């Protein structure tokens, strides 16, 4: 009766092939990661804006989404949580002049009827750009590449 199993040579060949595959696939995965981080950051911004809009509607009071492009922090006014955008991305913010607090900080205000002051936040990593826009009339939030 013969013993079943793998020889040491067979195991070494399999390990060598796996090492080669990981060597080739590693850089491909790391190149895709920044794009995924940029998309995630844009989605997080959109979620924060939607939260501010829904809060304004539910409490029947104006609520502001505040963004500081210098510190890369954003929050919903009246809420304790402050979120931060990754430092690797360029951030620009377009909003109504009346909603600017200073050269780096501005707001998008949402009203109880769902409308807003409108605006657009742009995130870029040099190769890709995502825009999160807020429609002033309906308060609709859209993310586009």
C-alpha cells in the first residue's frame, strides 16, 4: 500500500507560484486603492449632506453642513461628530457668498422644506475627480466622477 500526499518538491513549486502571483498582483491592488479611497470620501461627504438635509426636514429647522477646506474637516451644525477628509486629496468648495464664514470655511444650509443654498464640493487625487453637488431648489445631492 502506498502513502498518499504531496512531495516536498510539489509543495515548493506551489509556494513559488503563489509568491510570483502575489508579486505581480500586489502593485495592481495598491494602484486601485487611492481611487477607492477617493470614491469613499466622496460618498461619505454625500452621506453627511443627506444627513443634514434629513435633519432639517425632521426637526423642521434649518440645518447647515459646514466644511473647512484648510483642516479638511466637516460636520453637521448642532452635531458633535466631526469628520476628516484624507490629506492626499485636493478639496475645493463652491457655495453661496452669504454662506462663507472665512476664506476656508463655508456652509450649505438646508431648509425644512428640503431645499438648500446649494453648492458643490470637489475632491481630486490628480488622476481622478469626484464632485458632490447640492441642488438649491430641491436639495438633491448627487455624486459624479
